[in-house]
C-alpha cells in the first residue's frame, strides 16, 4: 500500500471542543486501518449529534457568528424569492396545497420573509401554502420554531420532516435551498502520476493529519466522467473535492417532486471552471469569526467548513432523474429581474433629513448592493429545474430567469 503524508500535518487542533476531538480520535484509532475518508471527517466535525458545529447551541450566523447569508442582510432577498414562488404557483395552475420544501432553513429568516411577502401580496397563494422544512440540526430547528411560531399560530401549515420521509412523487410546488449544498461533506482527491488518489484523515500524536491512498469508491472516478472533466491530465499535486452527497440529494429531491420546480441558490461553478488547473488546490474553505482559511484541522467543531458547488453535476444528475434545466444565472441578475433595482431606485428617490431614517435608508441600500455585488453574494449561482411542466416554448419564462448568464 502506497501512502503519502498530506499538507496539513503540522497543525494541532484547537482545544475548545475537546469532547469532539477525543471522540473523533478514539474512533479513528479504533479502526483496523486507523484512518477515515475526509467526507467522514467533515461529517463528524459539522454534524456530530452532540458536538458538531451545526448541532451546538451557539450563534453561528450573523455579526456574532462566523458568516453571513443573504437573508441576514435584508428581508428583500426572501421577499423576492417569495415573488418568484408566487409566479411558480400561478404557472402550476394554483395547486392546493402549494408545497414549498425549504431544505437547510438556518434560523428561519428566509421562510419568515417569504411568508411575509405572500401574505401581503398574494393572499390566495398564501392561503394555499404548505411549508415544509428539512433541517438536520436540532439547534436550528429550535430557532426556526421560535421565529415562525406566529405564522403557525395564525394557521399557516408549517411542518418539519426528513427529506426521505416525504412520499415519492407527492410534491406539487418547489424544493428551495439557499447555501445548503456547499455544506455537504465532500471527498478530497488528488492526482499522483496521472492517477486519482483519495485523501484520508488519520492521527499523529495530538494532531490530525492526512494520508493519500487508493480511492475508497469507484464513484469518485466516475464523477469526473459524469461531469465531463479529465483531471488525470493534470500534474501531480492537483487537489480538489468530489461531492457525491449532492448527487444523492438531487436524486432524492427529483423522486419526491411530482410537478413543479427545484430552486437552488449557492456559490459554485460549472464543472469546467471548478476543475480547472487554476483552481489546483480546490475550493474547501473554513470560516471562523468572519475570517476564512483552508485548514480544516484547527478550530474543530468550532468553525464552518464548505466547498463550492459543481452546478454541472447538479444539472446532469437532475436531467438523469427526470428534471429539465430551466435556467442558470447569477443571484444578482436573478434578484434584479425580480425587482431589486426598483427597490434601490425607490430608496434613492425618497428624500429625508431625519438622521435615523437616513441611516436606515443608507444601511438598507448598502445591504441591497451586497446582494447583487458580482464579486460577493451577487455572484452566487441560481439553478432552476422543473418537472411535469408544459414545454418551455409554451410556458412564460420565470421572472427571475429573464436575465441569464
């Protein structure tokens, strides 16, 4: 067996989350071959039932956390998503119930803003709404229940469920996600002498370190064939990620959609851009107190960990599962098509001399600009897929897709 040591061997873990570090080390050292794939390591540190980053009862999103998402900047993001959902409901001939399945709902901000928009602007759609939330982290579920309790009290159908618990071919509506897939655990792979190898995690004293060996599953090589990229032509040392969980997720979603849409918002690239030589060390990033770095072996269980999304893989997996690709665009273009530009114009045209109102208006304008900044959140990708729809040339284009890449 040919093994080689990885690049993060000299970084000891932090000492804040000792129970997780001890449990993970004991798990690795108990194995006959004391190592685990990186995807298993990432699953442990993010989703361990008690000590994982997402399952801990601590603030992770916002000014006191480690990162921001679009719904935290302004309610306009969720309101404009709600506007797009309302059009989907109309194009689906106003089904009752109109089911929106939000996957990975964070603190419930997006759901709150969507419901606010629908209640005020499309009351008929609002009355027909069935809102389902798929959330793995119990700490987030508690936050969501608290934020959304007023909607539940007013009679809105809101429920929490596991994705695979949704019956097959049962959803008429939309599967919605915002910054979900980037947090799926990924395999790390590298090229050695024009062969694909996998990166594993093992222990060395008090540190976690990497070793490289043969791939744990043939699907890792098949993944590149599936997305049409030849990474074996690269020189030794090329390193990147493979998100097999995203393919499984896409299949599960497609199987449960009877008629409607899949709206996926996240940061990522097409396969050609993702797996270019210019990105030879992959896209894995860690976020700790609003600073980012690429070392997953420090701040264990105390930092977010993400990898960009391969949207080509999502499109092709969706197509193989019976979905059609309706459009692929940038978040900034998507929101502008839905009316964010009009909101910016209204802020500019309304005059005020009151200091507090002026401050609030300037703050909101800055937030809206961040949502469409192509170098930031505005550069996120929006993928819309459909199933059971009339042919595209017979159906009006979704408003958010009127300006595409």
